[in-house]
C-alpha cells in the first residue's frame, strides 16, 4: 500500500459539494490500485475571509507544502465582490497559493467527450478531433507585476485636474519564460509534437522577450518539435474557427486565463474541464470552472471537472497512469450510458437520466 497526504481546499459556492465527489472517486480508485489517501482540510477564499479575515491564512500554505498534492474546488462569490483595494478578496487565496507553492505551470486540457459533442455551440465539423493542451504561465506577468492605485494631484484628468490613477505591470524574467517553454515542449513530445506560442509581440516588450526565449529553447533543445507563433488576438479567432489544428498552446498568465475560458467553451461544457498547476514541489489540481454561487447548496452541480482533476493528480503527482486511465474510462462510460447533470443535459436527455451531484459521483464509482 502506498499512502499519500492530500490537502483538501473546498473553498466557496459549489466547492464543498463537488470536492466530496472527488474524494469519493479518489478513495474508490485507490482501493482498486493499492493507494491510500489521508486528508487534511482547510478553508480558503471567501470561506476563510468569513472565518478569519483573510483569503489565505498562513497555516494553509504550510499544510499544502506538507501534503503530496492539493485538491482545490473553487473560490469566490458575489458576497465578497468589492473594488476596494483595502478589502480582502477570495481570489487572493488562489493567487497566493499558486505563488506560495511556485506553481508556474498550469495545464488545461481541452478534449471532447463523444457523448457530449452536441453540447458545443460550434458546428460538429469544426470541433471534430479537438484535443489541445493549454499551457498557461501561472506565477508571473500582469497578475503579479508591480501595481498601484493612487490619487494624482495633477494628472488624472484630461486637463490636469486631480483624480485617481492605477496601473498594473506585465513583466517577465528570462528564466520564467525559459521554464514554461520547456514544459510546453515536453508536453508536445508526449502528444502530437506541435507547440503554438501565443504572444502580442507586435506591441508588447514582454512578448518580444517571450518570443525570443521560446525560439532559443526550441533551437537549442527541442528542434524535433514543430513551433509556430501566433498573436493573441488572432489566436482567439483561430481557436473557434480551426480548434482541431492546435496541439499545445503556451502563453503568459493573463492571455492564458482568457484563452482557456474560450477554449473550454469549445466543448460546450465548462463543467467538464480540469486543470493541474505544477511547480517544483506540491502540485495543485482544480476544475477550470468557478464556484457557481447561483446553484450553490442545491446539490445539482456537475462534479466531473473535479473528478477529472483527480485523474490529473493521479497522472502528474503520483505517476499512477493506470488508475488515472480508469477514472477517465469510468467518466466516459457514465456519459456514454446517458447520465447527465443538469448543465450537460439537453432536450434529448430523458428526465430519469438527469442526476444530482452526489449520484453522479456514485455512478463514476460504480463504473470503477
Ligand atoms: C482561473 C481563474 C482565476 C485566474 C481567478 C479566480 C483568480 O479565472 O483559474 O482561470 O484568473 O487565474
Ligand atoms: Mg480564468
């Protein structure tokens, strides 16, 4: 028996409901493959703000570092929305743990489950064969650059009148681009051998450095991988016109945030997409979707993205490929058998096949 320590961070909204299904699946697949999991749990995001006034209490980071992997659900909600820079925000919990664990690589795979191919708003012939990996830089760029909001006595208004000013800075150091580029090339070698690097090198200095470094790493160490550059605005367009042409996309933090929501929507079901955030130590796994406060507490949320983030955990943190394959097969089988949560049901889904959060988790466990 191999025992792993998992740090659970349910967060806000539907978080506690879906993470329970992730744990259910982890325990079931572990029992089958000789892995045991011991859990610690902590509050993060809005729940932590309510309990102790900050989104990422210092103890969480210690707990996360001591664990073999972190399973997070989602943070945020209208209750904590504010533009006041002095008030805590739930997102600080997520950004803080990413930075604190140095999780610089964010992998967001986008694949179509055949049973759900009708869910996309794009034409079937456009989405056929879509299988791409978004590699998003996660601890740099404008998310973590110098920023300030201040009252300017003479320069905020057109006519030099006083008023408020604010700026954020998109900054990259060479080593930050170097290491994320390597992750993308490595991922491509295990896939179809192609990397598309996304930047805005026609305008931004940080993007020109990005492009130079990516090409240097390519020439020096990965000449066998195909590399293309694409400007971010063009990429946004190509993603919905020819999504199947992409294999690995690599990009800086904020471009990756925006493009990964777009890419997720190619499948028509954001509730299906998982992500892995990797660094040099403990890794973190979470669904790509948010905390869905509108349906929180009703037990109807789709737990599959959380369950698929368990699949990624097995793959990337524990190198348990067979267990990971089992989870994916079980999810596929449940969908093929016609089971749906409300968000992925459509007019053709019979009422008795629409199930709640907990039943969906049970079905996956049954198939395991
Ligand atoms: C994501 C989310 C986060 C991000 C938010 C919640 C801070 O949108 O993981 O994509 O912007 O990175
Ligand atoms: Mg996002």
